[in-house]
């Protein structure tokens, strides 16, 4: 599925793929999800947040992507990224800085 997902260009399909990958919680998806974290469509970025949340507790790249999404221009994406960070249970300097960053 990941091979097919990397060539997908339809926004709604990308959103569905990201959501599905989140339910699967497969660490192999982190690279693709990371590429989609800056997607022009807010619904795709929101689904990326959802998908990264279960992966970020055990994967440094997933955690980094989730932290980056706390600076997304769309408030619901940022909100989910913050909630996702809370869900990971990670207490790192990177997470603490994202949670208290003055540029929120």
C-alpha cells in the first residue's frame, strides 16, 4: 500500500490513506506522512496529525513531524498536533518547547 500511496495525487484519497495508516500504526508510514505534513490541503494535514499520534511515542521522526505540525497555520491542525503530543506521553525538551512556544 505504501508504494501506491507515494504516487497518489488526489487530495481526498491522500486524506483517506493517511487516516488508514494511522489506524494501522505502521512505523513504515512515517516517511510518507512526514512528506504530507506540509500538504496544501488542510484535511490531509489534519489526517497526518491523526496518523502520527500513535507512532510518535516510539518514533523520533513521527514525534518531530507532530511537533512541526503545532506550527500549522490552520487551528484545528495545530490543536490536534498538541493533543497528539499529549497522547504520546513524551516529556522531552522538544515537546515542552512546542507546548509553551510563544509563537502559537
